[in-house]
C-alpha cells in the first residue's frame, strides 16, 4: 500500500508473510451452541466453550490448555484504539488455502500480565449472489470467501499481545498473533468523529468512462455522487478499495458486497467507491482522498450518518451482514 506518495507493503501483506513462518492454527470441527453474533449477522461460538484465563498469562494459557497448531491466522486489522475493537482475520493452511469452519476465540494481554478473554470470533461470509459477483473477484483464485471477526476489548494504549485459541471437540490448539499496538492509528478518522470532507469523482467528471475511477470489472455503480455534496445531508457508505490492485485480496469481494447491499438499500444511503491509486497506477502513489484519510491499508469502510459523523469504520474485509448492521445504525 502506498501512503503519502511512498509505496510500502500493506499491513495485511506484511502480517501474512510473518505468520506463515511463525504462527500456525488447527481448524476446528463440529458444532456448538452459539452466542449472539458480535458483528453483522454471522454466528459466533459461545464464550463458555473456551477456557477462562483465571489470572493466567497468554503463555500459561497456551501451555496448559492446548498444543501448537498447524494452520495460519492472518489479521486484517492494524489500527486499534482503547476500548472495544473489531479484530478481523483470516484462517489459512500453510498452502494458503482458506479455512471456513473454525471455532476460535481471541485472548489479549499486556506483556507478562494476566490475559483477557475469551473473545469469540464469528465466521463472516464474503459471498454475494451471482449477479453481483464481479469478473475481478471470480477470476481471482486468491480471493477469500470467509473472514473471522471478534470484538476484542483493549483498555489502554500500548502493546497488547494476542493469542488465538481454536476448539476441536474437547481439545484446543493455539497460535500467537502479531501484537496489537493501541493508540497508533496515525490519524485515521475514528467512529464518532466528523468525516473529513473530500471530493470524489463521479461518472460525469470522467465523461462516463468509469474505468478511470474504478478498477472493478465491470465498474461498480457507486459513482453517482460527490461525497462533498452529500455528506452531512444524508447517510453515506464511503468505501476505499481497489479491486484490481488490492494487496490484501479482499477489495473485490467487499466492493461486490457493497454493490449487492446498494441494490437493496439504494434509497436509504448514498454509496461511494473511492479508488486507492492515482490514475489506477500503483507506482504513482495514493490518490489525495486516501492521503486525506491517512489510510495505512486497504480496503476501508466508513458509514457516515446524516450529520456527517462516522458511525462505523472497518479496516479490511467485511460481510453483507456487517454492512447491513452498520447501515441500520444510521437509517433507523
């Protein structure tokens, strides 16, 4: 991902490369009673199905409750703030095959301190109905169809170490994840703040040639309004993504999801897709709109209420259920 004109790998790419070598997970199987989903409409395992920390550190919890695992967990979240955070991640084999049926919970702790958790993760589908699946997504063999999301409470700035614990019947396996550094968001707009006002190009601005402002094949329908003209007047779904140039491989699926939700709720909010790179060329750096939002990765979703305030901000992939839930908060 490029930022402020300087190209550098996205956090998701850096994380995946490190985890392939260092963090392994075993997929869970079977079924369980399900808690209310922490995000969207997907179901999460019950917290009671995972061991309570009982004052133990992450190292003690892993050593006493499980064995090291054989798959990879790849976080899609890199920006954390004090309090509850949506923590998104994928689960893969060492050969990078996605795992869609794991039962997993996240634990967090200060270095050497007692762990917090468990925070069960819901498996969120990235699938859409056939009419809304783009050529971009269908032709990408690395495009995932599942993500995991947990609401993880990180009460304070600084480093929080993370552990994924996977349930397989009556046994558990564990994998250490990269630390979350809270309070180092770098200025990315936060929930509850006013959305920075930016001009987004419309179909009219490019003479109807949407390929100039949309790398999806076919281009999306999310270029009907300039964000600056509608923010503060009606709800807006502002999605920063680049289906053809996405380093995280999830831009295509989330733009498809936004297209499907737009088809069902177009009268409730304005949907706007903002491409990432200048002239859709990675080597030219990011567009000024991306620099204004100080985004360190892609994609990013901002759902903005009619007063111009950010109601939901999601880094990385999200499901149809999550987008609908975010919309419900601003159009009710």
